């Protein structure tokens, strides 16, 4: 009977510990080249500097803290120099990891775990990395997209050409009309406005 009671309390404690760790529930969005922080913390805020802390991505180790220090030898090559863990924050139960200059290959499920001599608890974070960022589009204070529109630029160009074309046609019409008028004057010397030479009568 005592053994059964002991197992019951052990399972109860283990269950409560598994709920102590918490990761960001929402998917973390980032663009290529961004620096991101993946949140993971203990609700109890207990000190874990004497325990094993791991961040894994698929089968690769993003970063490992063990024996009261970081272990770069166990870190995957693709995360060396890019993944960082604030050791000082481990005293507060904060296990967040920062990854610099993310790329599309970094997108996926990350697992944060803490292990002591008796048990291990963990949680997952989903990182989604997009090829381009929507932040590059300029926004007006009212939220209107102020990025120059190619269609509007084409319209302005067409309107400008139409105005110039109209002016050129008008000038050509005036010049052509003047030339025709001059030709008519030469062909009709008696037309009004032209002096008529008086021929003497014999």
C-alpha cells in the first residue's frame, strides 16, 4: 500500500513538472536575414544552472548547456556563431535562444528541454522563415501602401507623351497652314491685300 502511494505521488510530481516548462505557442514568423528569439521558460522560474539544457532542431543540436557551461563541441556546424543562450538568465528559468541571420533552411520545429538526474521536460517552438519581408513596403500613417505603382507610372508616362504629341501636331498644323497661305498669295496676286500694278493705256 505504501509503495502504491509513493508511486502515485511520484507520478503527480512528474506531471506537475512537465507543465512547468513553457514555449511560445504561436508560430514565430521571420524573414531571411532576420535575428529571432525562440522563447522557452520555466513557470516556476527555478535555477537550472546545475542541469542540462538543450535546444534541438530535427536531429541537430542548436546549443547545449551542461556542466555549468556552454558546449560548442556538441553544437551543429550550421548553428555555430549564430545561436546564443544567455547563461545568466538560466538562474531565472529563462531558456530562450537567439538565432542570428536565419535562412529558409532554419524553418521548422525546435525543441527546448531541461534534464536533471531524475527526469527531462521539454516543449516545442515552430519557426517559419519567409524569403522576403513584408516590412520592406512603406506605409503611410493611415496604413496605405505608398510603394510606387508600376501601373500608375505607366499612366503618367502615357499622359505626358499625349500632351507632347498634341503640342507637336498643333505646331505642325500652324506651319503647314502658313505655307499654304503663302502659296495661295503667289498664285493670286490680285487677291485683296496685294497691290495691283497700274498698266498705262495707249
